[in-house]
C-alpha cells in the first residue's frame, strides 16, 4: 500500500540496497562551489502562456540588488513532450537515481500532506495528479512522492510515472484530516489525557500541533535534501488544505489535576519484575509513552512557534531554489470544515482565508503558484506547469563577494516586448560558517591560502554541466578567431529524427558593452552533421574576429522531423593581437568508445578508462610547456602530464598539447594545468573536469 496509513509512499515502488539508502540519509550541507559568489538563475520567459525558446544570451540582463551582473554561462533547457512509459529507463540503485535526478530537466516532488487533507480532498486529487503526469511530465523529467512520515532520503525519483498513477488511484484514502485515524504516538497522547473532558481537549490540541510540526519539519528536511541534490530549480507540489500555524499558547502548558511535567519516576515493570525502560508500556495508560513523557511533550508543543518556523522554511527554500506549488484538490469550496462539526460559518470562512493567505505567501516567496478554490484543478495545474516547461539557465559571478548571510534581490530583464519573465526573487548569501562547513576556504590573516584563481575558475565552469543536455558547446579564443567543439548527446543522437544527421549553425555574436567596435558584426558558420556524427569541431569563422568577448551560440536542427533547433550558448574572448596564447583549451578523449583516435568533446565528464588531451591555440612558435594535474584544492598530483606541440595541416594553426592518463584517479573533480613559457613570460591555462563511473 503506497499511500496508505502505515507504509510510507514509494517505499514499495522500488527496492534499493539498504546500505546505499542509509548512506543517502546522512546529513547534507548546502552546496558551494570553489567560488562562493557563483550564482545560477533559471529564467522562465513566456508570452500568452507559451514559452519563448528563441532568445539569445544578449537578450538577458541580470541585476543583483539593482547592480547589473556579467552573465558567464547561458543555456536553454527545453522540456520534451511526454513519450510512452516503456521508452523511459529508470536507475536500479540509489546512487544512479540521485545522479539522474541531479541531471533531470525538471525535478518534481509530490508532497501529500495527509494530516491536513480531508478524505474528500485526497479522493479529488486523483484526476489532477494523473492528468499532470500524463500530459506534462516528459521523458527527461523525474517525479517522486513524499509524505510527512518519510525521510527525504527514502524518496524514489522516477521517469516512469505509471506506479505513482496506480497507487494514487488505488490508495486514495490517504487524507487523514478530521478522520478517526491516530498514529501510535497520537494514541499514546490520547491515552495520557483520557480522564476528563478538559484532558481530552488538551490531547486534541497537542495532536493538532504535533501534526503541523511534523509536516513543517518534513518540508524543511525536503528542502535541505533537494538543495544538496541539484542547484537548478526544484518543483514541490504540496497537496494540502493549509495550516493554522500555531503560536505559543500558555494555556496549553497549565497543570492538569495538580500535576506538572517532571522526570519519569523509578517504577517496576509488572511484566518483567525489573525496572521500567523507556520503551516499556505505562501500566496506568497501557501506552508506549509514559504520562511524564506526554507532559514534557505538552510543554514543548505549548511553546512552539510554527509561524516563525514557516517563515524560516520559505527563506531556506528560496536560497535552495525550491519552488512550492500549494494545491487544494477539493476545488471550489463553500465550507472548509464539515458541517457536522458545528463550526459557525463566519469562523469557518475566517479560518480558511487565513490558511489560504499563508499558502499564497508560500507560493509567492518561492516563485511558485497556488491552486486554491479552482473550478478545474486539473486544468489549473497543467497551465502552471506548462508555463515552466522550458527555461534559460544563467550563471554569473556576483559582484558582492561578502559572506554575510543577507538576502540579495535578483531581477531578470529581457529585451523583448510583451513577454513575462519569472525567476527566483533572490537568495540568501552564505555565511562564513556555512561556507566553511561546505569546505570553502575563508581568507584570513595567517590562514591556509585558497586555490589559485585559475583553479577556481576552472572548477566553477563545471557547475552548469548537466547530464540531460541534448547538446554541449565549448569554445576558446585565439588571435582573431574562436575555436569551438559542439557535441550531440548520445541519447539525442539515437532519436529517430537524428538518424539521418542534421545541420549545425554556430554564431559568434560580439558583446557591445565590452568595448568592441560598433562595426563588428556577428558571423555564422554552417556545417552539415553526418548520420551518427556526434562531435563537430569549428576552427574559427570565415572572417577574422576583433578582440573582445563573444557569445557563441550553437543551433542544431535534425534533417528529419519538424522540431525547432536545439540551442545552447557559451562565451569566449578573443585576445588582443599582441597576445600569442589562447584564452583556454579544448579537450579530446580517447578510450574504449573512440578506439585509438582522439575525439574532440564538449563534455567535461570523463571515465578512468580514458585519456584526456587538452589543446591550447598558439599564435607563434618558440613556446616551452609543462603540465600538472591538480586536485580541486589546487594541490598537484603525482600523475605525469606529457606536453608536445602540433600544427594543424589544414588551418596551419599551432597548438600546445597536454596529455594525461586518468586511470589512477578516484571519482571527483580535477584541474589540468598547462604552463606555456616564452621570453621569460609564462601563461597558465586550466581545464576543469570530473571523473565519473
């Protein structure tokens, strides 16, 4: 029973190795990169509820606290239409599942707040959930289910939604609000306070507070889990009817029958003849909790401030890039509580208005949407999620590098009339303690030095790398040119529309704000993509490029089918004419999948069975070079990096080449460093990469 009263959701959908699951439940810290001020923003741009997927990097401007920021990376993440369940492949262990979830185009969590949903609400939630799963969730999305009793580490995220649909249909009685169901702990509380009407009233208030606390704690744990899982936007659909958000109540802590909370007295267990243990039943109540334990719990609940806890939850969700979508599946309602409970209509309306206002605040502060009092819940949910179907992922280095823990406002503007732009309203900057807990070195007098900036930048370039991207592009600048490699994802290359190949358009667009001459024009290179070809190398444009920063936009269109081009953008800088060393290097791999040849790659993920080659464009000869392989902390490893020089026979372009075998490395992030020296002057080029299994 998946959503039943005794078994946590999705624990029966798949069975993973218990040891791996235990490891996944370990405490997780917020994720920080080597550069603590690297910020990622996902922007949803739509017009008349239709996503706009033809924008360029130069169409966007990002402001932090009203100060413009320089966009470092730009990607269009396009959600594909739903496909048959049989074509979707799920992971078979926790580690692979978490990797798939981190790389999913969109990650959805359905949170069933069973303590605050009536059975009528859980019944009516079936159709909206099934409709969304069938019509909105695509093959690159993943969905998981959680209830308040679950640990977030127990969530099973899946591309296949059939099991969720079946369980939602078969076990629709998960709503427990106003029902007679009690958990063992709640039964113990009821048993502790069953002597008088006053005591029974106390028990009811305690259970209400306990359930609300359990729900808020579960949502907080989910936010922490999702923050560590991936930096991109996470969608949490909270099926709930809202919460009272209890404040401290002195009357709840008053003494009952002259007794006040205290320590458990020493007693003899009549069943064993020995002293009672914490797990023994109370002989007076027959419950697992002793009366003294109930009293201590009563005092704790009396002084709980759930309104403050709720505000803090929204702050953490905002920083973690988690968007809440509160949904009341009952639809259009008149009375919030059953008539038989005898609540006056004006009181009932006031309770509902307050809860709904808090749910709207929850959505507003996390850039979500609330579905409340909707005439058609299914259509409302589909409209909301369709609006966030495709999005742009922008990365920038904040000009404010302080670790002060303060809120920083983010605003995204688009140079197109009549469009709606949605993005996270801001984020909480990390504190020094949080950065230190995540392994980030804090610069202080006499402290251990941080990694060199070249290492930091190389590692930060890994941040936007995601496993589900249909194409990737990397580009480096040389004298009057930009060299780029565009790589088609293996899964995308096997789709029917790509079996006959396609066309690549690579556009070099100058950034006007960098001081380039206004006469500089964009240039486009077009190449045919052969059937089965995944990697395309572009050795510059037809005409020389002026020095400055350029956006490099790749558009791949399949030869078969009518789908719009797949687009991705990166940036590259053409150095001044006097500079002889390029601004970076392009990688190539050699391994079991390539045979004896090196194949250029835009994917910075490598396996230990491969070799990595990095080629840096040079505008002159006479260079001597050396290479080192560094850890993410900037420490050199003992691996030998060979260096050589080569000249391309076709373009006559010269390259400095570094080559290293990856077999001895463990999983993790590394930096390949190449030092090029001429005339006593040394230039350092770094390339960050990740070892995966």
